[in-house]
C-alpha cells in the first residue's frame, strides 16, 4: 500500500508541476495572458506541497526519483496536450528513467553504501 501511495503522489506531483509549467508557457509563449500564468504559478506551488507528502523522509531520494517521473510525464503531457509524437529514443530514455525511479525508491535496502 505504501508503494501505491508513493506512486499516486508522484503522479499528482507530475500533473501539478508539468501542468503548471505548461500553463505558464501558454500564458507567455502563446499569449494567453496572466490568468494562465497565475494558474500555472499556483499549480507549481501545489506541486511543492505534494512532494512533501511522500512517505520516504529523504528529500534527495524523493527529488531524484521524481526526476524520472517528470521525464516520462513530460513526454506523455506533450503527446496529450500538444500532439507531440515521441520517437524510440524518447521512449527508451523515459523507460530508463522509470527503471531508475523503481531502483531509487522501491529497492529493498539493508543500509548505507
């Protein structure tokens, strides 16, 4: 159950961070205005809050693992929101990142190096 909660928090964090960045991008680059930018800033702030809810207490581990979620999630967001089509290198890289997430977050640990 702890792993499922952790994965759910990573997904919510990714939606907030990637979505927030996308909203700011839309507001500035696509000239959609300050409301979009403001919504993006709020979403980015909520991302920071959600990241603290992870069950693991190690900030470095959480942020390092989240990086892999961010990479894969960004490609998915681009596909859904902007019609981006990843190539095999994008997909392979994202899968490598997700394998890193699994290793960093969910591998059994017996202690420090």
